[in-house]
């Protein structure tokens, strides 16, 4: 739980979309544009289980579940 809260705290620095997450096929997607995220935060998010997708959002298999 702590890692998820840490990741969401980082994401919050980069926006607060009306629908910030979407879970599908055991993948948690976060609607924050990776291009806007600093290199240090990208590394921190990767360590917390969130990867930058080519489709302009982040995804995690660690926290997803459907």
C-alpha cells in the first residue's frame, strides 16, 4: 500500500485528471503524460512498479486487478 501511495503522490505533482486511473486486464493505468514527468520521478515511479507507456500514460501490472 505504501508504494502505491508514494506513486500517486508523485503523479499528483503532474496533474489531477477527473478520471486519473483505469484498470483493465490486470493493469492499472494512470492518465498522466510521461513526457511531462522529470527523469528523477520517472526512475522513482519505475522502482514503484509504474512504467511509462508509448500511449501517453503510465501502467502497472503490480497494482492492477480486474
